[in-house]
């Protein structure tokens, strides 16, 4: 029987067998070749630290509201197929499927497992892949959307000096996108040397270690005391945000992309934030309507991201690192995503024997 990666308890992953469902009208079955999990919001769930335990975001009120006591929410553990995106080929086609062929290469959303059943009628976020597209680029489709949202919400312009705070997949991609947008200087900030070095090889101009450097002051030094025009903050760490406010130019903008948990100290808005007319824009690409609605929408952001990835204008070869075989996925997820995230940027899982 095929297997899938499942969270069986908080901070515990296992490979378990599942039965393949018969295909219904409009569905195809795909055999997965590569996959990747999230390292941000997903890990909070895996650890049992979900942001929204006591309140749930209400789309009508646009506010967090107490959960309905009559709608009990069960634990996801035991049957939650961990994972975010996959690259696969069609192995079986159900009735009433049009526009798809056996062997065709697709990228979609779903857990890390050996196969998926995909509905091809009005599919959401199911992408056809050119044969020459890097699989690592495809599984970075999700973080790329939030990176582009941050670049747009921060209003990065030709010639701007930009800093990227946090070099997970979103930040690493945002650094490349800032260059594509015309930034004259891109600094990257992360405590993990491996991530800083990868960003420099991808085109960043300078890298800073917040554990050993006064990052805000270093950004001022690098810009003749002016500070950077825009900072894309992806770590959602209060100390990182404080450093960003210190290194931001007077009147500059911080696009706060990371999904924060409650701050526990280390943020003082009475310092540079108060004196330097700083602007903080909270950026979430999938929140609709988009700030530039109706010209821009989440769908348009997705289309632009896919084009940038499919044409290798953004290169994720070093962002998806390390890559482990599927049979090691349980231990690998616990190690690289949960316990030792400093040893990875974005975990890749290979189902083929060539990786």
C-alpha cells in the first residue's frame, strides 16, 4: 500500500499506509516525484501552538471572534497528512477529464504522500509544469506568492535600497525579487550562516548576522547614515522588527510579512519608530481584496509568481535544501523542520532514486 507522512501527535511524524480512492468524474491520479512542507504556519500546528486556539478569524467581521461552542474542533493529530506542495505526473485519468494527458507533469497543493487524486474541473492552484522547469522552483510557488506580496506592499522602486529580514524560503525569494524590481542594494539578515551565504550567491549585496551585529546600525553605515528605503520582514520576531526600525530610512516602509505570535518583549515603539516616521505595512498576499484591487488580486500574484519561477527568473535551487528520500521523511521532518531548522532552508522530499 502507498504511504503518507502523518502527524500522529504533537511534534511526532510517521509514515503510514493509506488506501487509494477510486477516481470520480473530472479527477486524475498523480504519482508524486517531489514534495515539500511549509516551515512557518504548518510547524506551529505540528507543535500544537496554533495562533488561533482561542479565537477564529471571521471573514464577515474581519476580526477574530470566539469559536462557536457548538462546533467542536477535533485534534488534527492522527490523520493529518503533513505537507504543502508536490510535483507529480498523471498516471490515471477518470471520466469526463478534458485538457489533461497521461504522463503530464503537474504541481499542486497537498500533503507529502506517494499519490494524490486531483479534481481538474475548475482547479484551484493546480499548475501545469513545463518539462524544463526546476522542480525546486515549483514547490516554492507558495512562499513566492508571499514574497511578491511583500515586495509590492513595501512598494520597492527602481534604485531603492532594500533589506530582507529572515531568510526562510519567503525571505530568500524576496531578496531575488527585490533585485528583479530594480533595487540598487539588497542586504539580507539572518542568524543562520548557511542561509546568508545562499542569499549572497543568489545576488544579495551584503549579509548581516543579528546575533553578532547591530543590524540597524550596520544598515545605516552601509547607506551613509540614511538607512534602507524598504525592509521586508519575514521572521515575525520582535527583536528583528526592532532592528528593522533602527536600520530603516526616515519615512521608510517595513512590509511585515511573517505570521507573528504574541510578542513577549524586545520591541520598543518609542525609539526609532516614533522619531523616524516609520511606516509598517502588514502584508498577506492571500488577503482579499488586495491593496491594489481591482488591478491586482491574489490570482494575479500567483500568475506572476508562476511565470517568474517557470522561466527561472527566480532560482530556488539552493532554497530547497536539504533534499531527503521519502522513506526518511518522518525523521527528516522532525529534525530539519521542527528540532533543527537552522540546518535547512526549505526541506525537499524526493520519491525517486536519483536524489
